[in-house]
C-alpha cells in the first residue's frame, strides 16, 4: 500500500508513498473471478491459512486467494522482516502506512497487539481493506474490472480512483499505480492452484457441497451464520469460548449446522440446528455404502442426542465446521469427530 489517504488534492500532488518492485511490463490479463474460487499455490505456508480466512470473511467473490497472494508478492515479496519499511513509513508484508493501519489493523492472534509485521494481523487487515474497496469499486459503476479498481485504491487511495474515474493513467505518480495494478493482475495465474475441492455432477447434493466448499477456511462461530452466509455468533453453556473469552461474539463465521443450512438454501430449506436437521431428514437414511456428495453426516452423544453435522464430500471425506478456534475444513470422515459418535447419514 502506498498512500495513507487524505484529501484528493494531497493524493494527486504528493508522490506515491511506497517504492514498488515491478515485475516487468506484464499483461493485464487475469481470469475472471469465480464464486468459490479457492485454489492457491506458491505462497509461504504461514501465509496460506490467513489468506484463506481473509477471503472467506469477505462477501465479495472477486477477492480470491490468488488475488491476495499476488498483491502480497507485489507489496513485499511476503516479507515479515522489521526492515520491510518504505521511505514513506509503510510497514510489513501488506505495506500499511500508519494512518491506514489505524483504520484496518487489529490484533487477530492475541500476540502483541495489532502489528503490521504479524502475518495474521497484516493479511486479515489487507483482506478487510480490499473487501471494502471492492464494494466501493462496484458501487462506483466505472467501466473497469472491480479488482483493478480496488487495487488502484489500495495503492493510491480511493480518492485518486474517483478523480480519474478508474485506474490512474501511466502519467500519474510516474506510472507506479498503473504498473502496480498491471503486475498484480498478470500474476494471478501464478498463484491460482486447483480448488480445495472439485465437485462434479449435478443435483441438490452436489450443488450444496459445491456451495459449502466455497467457504473452506471460514472461521467457526458458535451460533453464527445462516442462509445468507457467515455471521457473528454468541456464547452459552460453555460453547463459543476460546481461552477464557467469548470468541463467537466477535467471529464472523458458521457453526456446523448453519454451514449445512447455508449450503442447501434455498433449494432445500433445512432447519437451523443439527438435531432439527436430523429430525427433518431421518426418514431418508443412507448407509455408508450409499453415500453421495452432499449427504448429511451426523454425530451423537451416548444419550442419542445429535450434536454435529457435516456434508459428505466423496472419497471418505467430510466437509464441516468443527469447533471454536477452527475453520471450515475437509477431513477424513473417521477423524472428523470421535468415530464412536457417528450416528449415520441422511439425504436432504
């Protein structure tokens, strides 16, 4: 990020605040965003889960893991060194100047306060800021790719984008923003890996699984989420707490049953809780040998009460929202929950 913000005239009069290493004059080509795009490759392992989480928490499908990764590469080369500071004072892997960090930076992992050098804090702030800029870009109605417009706003400030009614021309700031946007868009394919889950076929089950797969990486939030997507949760009876604090009330995400409800909505309007979903579908039991993608999998306590639900993802795997502190994930069925608690499967 180059510019901290401020008045439009200041943005246009001042040089852009970060020295960017440009990867050459590359084409502006980049695949159009696809809902649920989740493939990612070529990023340091400490960055990947936070990139996925930032994307999952954004309601703008244009924000893909590949877009965030390409932007991080362009900003800093994924550097977390304390020496990663521009001459204008922009810091960390996502290159936040102090004023902008004050707006978007938060302490995500509870380490040492909001820190632009901390991977979690920096990537999540980058995601929140880009998500907001994408909304601005689409609301503006300019005839350009919303991703290009958001990147220009991140680099030069949204006021500059408004002034030029699009990505600033090469004459602005010695071409820095123009080349910044061009380079990132050209790198998308370099960071776009295969989807976390390829779902073939059609029908309600496959469609539900495909929709849920787009939410891999979304945080678990007890009581959070519903048909419209992830949402804030709440705490009760010991649920939703993490390390002694109510994490659910500040976490935008899904719990196990809201993810399943979201996946099937509106084709099949399942009830909200795992127990109610079992009751609504138990007249269509499915043996393990009959499982198809999208079937509902249930786990129960010894007294028979249902406490967990997930979606069968094929090849002996389940896609589910496991518990507080974790995220929507794809795991082997037998390790998703205690094997002895597996109650059975139904078809919605």
